[in-house]
């Protein structure tokens, strides 16, 4: 028999090392022999392989069902099942080496045997790994299912997690020899120390404010640099604390765009109105004043004042005015910019003349019904048209349409608003438009007709028609058709405290590009984010973005053609929604759910039902954004305090870094009455609303609402807990608990309302928030407030890592194979 180097080694002893070397050289031959044997005996091969795959899959299922993912138990499981493979492999190599050293050993036979064992073992390892991976995935689905097995699995995993957390905390309490250090606890997706490292000039106060839970915990050396484990440990060891609410508003305009009054005047009024903070967020495009008519009182105030998009120095001036108006501990002036322009939901997204600097509506959806009123006697309908939903909201029109004569017999059209009611139902409210709004609506309908004649993209939203167009109307329609594929003109976002002016350039804009500003094509948030990267705000952190007047229900309506859904906030500028979410999630932290009748120049004392849109927060949470609620004052008439509603931010100190940190950590609430109804939510008496909790650290939730404001003993309150138990499944949050009580009940309970304990599903992403309704005993008026959610998520990963699955599966197949 030929041996190593072509020599006969039957009786020659050359040592165990040659056996190992020979086995490596014999691997190709052993692999070929293994394959030939499988081909010659398929039944035996399939039976053996199926047995290995099945056994490892069963063990994988058990791991997925009973062992929490990515924790100490998962690591121990992988180690336990891997150890026999490692020990067995070492033993096999050692035995081959020793056998090779025996006198008269057949080195050739030993090397071939070792090579064959390696090939067979590799195949078994591969099958075991595959079985473990498949089984663990199935186990994860069982564990997250709403079945009896799912319930048993959740109970098992909670017991394991409790043991893991107790062990971690116990280890942290060992003597100093373990090199225990003190760190801030974390409840946001990035630890404080990592955020501070990005800006070496960040102060201790800023770092503390950016901690979403503001708890202290010991960080043992064994946690290393993995922030998800550090975060879990900090949350498991966290303790209770108190919070302070700062009230104000984050959306307003000056005469630098389409508002009224100078920034310094507006900040002074906001301070005089008793606000803790106020933000001026002027529009960032050249057409922002197209909706201001000569008869509007804003027109005179804007005369001879350059528009912000053409004069970046005005942005710098607003920053200076804000600094002058800010008095830490008393009032904070914030500067932002409102980016983009509005188009009607489902539209072509044209950035042509029909887009306006005037605000659109925050209604969840509406349908305008105009009775026959045109010269041709046609009935014309539009679906989800934002410009005429809100009172006083208009689109700018070219002169030929803006001054078009209106038929004398024009009937008063009705607007049907779809409003998300507190009982969870979407109800319709119908009202008649005032005469001036009816005339404006008629002119807009005629203008949209001209556009639709050229842009067939919207054919599903309106009846076909062929109006006679003038040459100018034809030119407008052709321009709209050319721009029909653009994604601009959909909705606005506020960007706070960015040090440089950002200008949106639109098709058809007149005027030179402003020097000294950052420019991007209107609506192209993809390119904008790539352009500005991670440039910091004035406090050295990533700037906070807010979604203004969202229209989730309308924008995602199943009645729209699929290609026209989900266009708000520049989604279509990204390759897909997943890319949009990845880019926006680190930046977007707030969403407006109460609107302020932006173009109503008169003060009001009661917010209307159509001003409320909590479904918008629920919708964007289910899309995957971590957003908290705000009130959109959107003032255009120098009346910062002209509405009873407001936004509350949790901040220990009243200064800009603390307020922006509160926004960044999503610690906000929105209320229809800052005087009568405020408050915040906590989980487990430890974590404030806005916190993102690690499911491995927080097993169950004890949610408590802390109601603030003027509590009248005779007032009636309904405090409701809402939950989205499986974020991303397309099902929005629902009310799961509700408690009715009086103001006296609240006073008796120290203004706290505790809900029954709730359980999150380990492996799912979930969110929980509170809604409070207050009924006034004198006027019977209803006020509402909504808190930011608390999220519970598998921060380290929703399921076991592929490596853990593979090791457990392969190890189980090895153990079972050697036990038979």
C-alpha cells in the first residue's frame, strides 16, 4: 500500500505528526469517497442526514422557545453545546497522534481514517448548524405567537431574564477588585458616553440631559464596550426619579417668510405670554409668500423685508435675536427652519406653481365636495386635498387663476373631515366653507383641472375631463407634466438649531440661489441628508427634526394607487421606505398631532375636534420611527400664545441644551390646554416617557400616568393606555385599558393613575402611551393630552444570532450522535 511520499509505511514508524499532515493531504480523496458513498447508497445517506437535521432542529426549536436571545443564557447554551465538539475533536486528534507514534502503526491508514472522520464530521456539523438555525427561527415564531405555547415560552424566558439580571447586578456589587466604575444609565439607542465622544466640547450638563432615564448604575468591567449590554445593565439597576415639564410651542413664523412680526417681537410676546420656550421656524423656499394676498395684514408687514430663502443673514439675525431673548431659567428662544412645500396627498408631487408656502392641513383625511358650479356645469371632486381642509389654508395660484371671476351662483361647498376620535374610531364631521374659502376652493379646482389635463398620474383621483385651456393654462399644465415625477411638494419638517440656513430649490423658482446657504432640491431629503451628514446643531448634537402637520391616514389610504401612497416627508427620494427609515430615524424625534389653525388670525380659547390627530403618531410609530407628540401652533400672525394648546418637554433645567436633549430623547407631551391639562407617563416608576427599554432588562411594565395642571375636583377624567404590541405589522395602536375618575379622585391619589400590569412580547418591538381626556364641569368642553410612548425592544437583536443557532444545532447533533 502506498504511503506518504510514495513509500510503504506499513511497518515504518514516522510519528503522529505525519498522520496529521497526511490527513490534510488526504482530504480531497476523502471528500470524493464520501460523495461517492452517498451516491451509491442514497437511502442510507438521506436517512442519516435527515436524522441529524431533524434532531438539531428540535434542539434549535427548544432554544428559540425557552432561551431569550443574545443574553447570558444564550451564550451559555452555545458554550454548553459547543464544548463536546471541541473536546471530541481534540481527543480525536490526540488519539490519531498517539496511534501514529505506536510501533508498527499504519500511518497511511490512520491519515485516511482521520481525513474521513473530518469530512463526515464537517457534513454533520453543517447539517446540525442548518438544523439549529432553522429550528431556532421556528422557535422564535412560536415564542412570539399568541398561542398557549407562546404564553409558556414567554413565561420561561422571563424567568431566565430575571435570573440573568439578578446575576449581573450581583456581580456589580462585588468588591472593588472587579474594577467597578459608575456610569449614567442609558435608555436611548446610543449611550451617553458615545454621544459625548462625538463632541469633545459637550459639557457634563449636556451629557446628563441627553440621558433618557437619568439613572445611575455601576458598570462592571465584564460588560466591556457593548453598549447594548451596558444599557441593559443600567436599566435593570435603575431607580425612580421625578420630572419637570416645560411648556411652549415649536412651530411659528415671522415676516422673514410668510408670518407677521419680527423674530425679536415674537419672542418677546411668547415670553410675555408665560411660555417656557418658543421656536421660530420660517419657511426655506422662495415661494413662501405666494399665499399672502394684498389684503392680508401680513402683506404690509412683509413689505420691503427680503424673504428668508434669499437672505441667509436673516437666519443669522434670528439666531442672534433668540440668544438675546433667552434667559436661562425663565425663557428659551429656539430657531429652526421649516423645510419643503406642501402638495395634496396622492398628487404627482409637482413643485410647480400650485405649491405654497402657506401651511397645509394636519387633518387625517378629507374629501371636498363641490356642487356643479363651473361654466361647463361639471361636478368635480378631489380626494385628500390638503390646501382646503384647514380653515384659511390656501395654495398660491398664478395670477390667471388667483383673480379668476367666481360664478355668482357658486354654492357653499361642504368639507367632510375624517377625525380620529378618542374612542378609537374615525368619524366624519361635515361643515360648510365660508364664502371666501369657497371662492378660493373654486379657483383651486379650476387650476387643478388644468394640471390634471396634462398629468394623467392623477387620473384615478378625479373624473376624466377635457376643459378648454388658454395658452397660459396649457403652459402651466405642461410644466406640471414635466415635473410630475418629482417627489417634492409633499410635506414639511422642522429642523431645529442647525447653524446654517438650508434652502429648498423648486422648479419654477425665480431669483438667484442665496449664497452662504445649503441648497437641495425640494423634497429630496435623501440628497440633503447625504450633503449635511452628521453635522451638529448649535449644541454639538445631531439636529432634531419634527414631522409637521402629518397626514398618515390620507397618505397611506388604500384608495390611492399604490405608487402614490406614502409620499410624505420625502419618502420617494429614497430607494425604498427601509432606506428612508434608516436615514430619518436618527433625526426625526417628534410628530405634530394637534394643529393650531395656522392661518386663523384671531385668538381662540378652545381647540376643535378636527385639530386633533393622534393617529398620525400611531401611524409613524408603526412605520418604525421613534416619535413623540407635539402641538403645532404654526403661528403666522404674531400671536404665539393665541391658542390654549401647547407642547410639554421634560427638562430638569430650563436652558437650550436641556430642552433639545428632551426633544432628542422624545420626552414630550401634547395638550389642548396647557393650563388645565398637563402630565407625563412613567414605566415601573423608573423610566420616563420617551425611553427605549431593553426587553431583556424590563420584563413587565407597570405604567403610571402623572396628571398635572389645574385639577378641579368636579372635573371628569378618562385616562387610557394605548399599545402597539407588534410594531411594523401594519396594525396601529389600540386602547387596551381605560380608567374613569373625577378630579377629586386624582387629588386623593396624588394625581397619579396606575394601570394594571402589562406584558410585552419578548422578541417583538412594542410601544405604550397614554391619552387623557378632561371634561370641564362648567362648560362641558373636552380637553385632551397625549404622552410620548415608552418602547420595549430587543435592542441586542430580535432573535438568536446565526452563530449561536449554528453552534447549538451542531453541538446537539454531535451529542446525540455519540450517545447512540
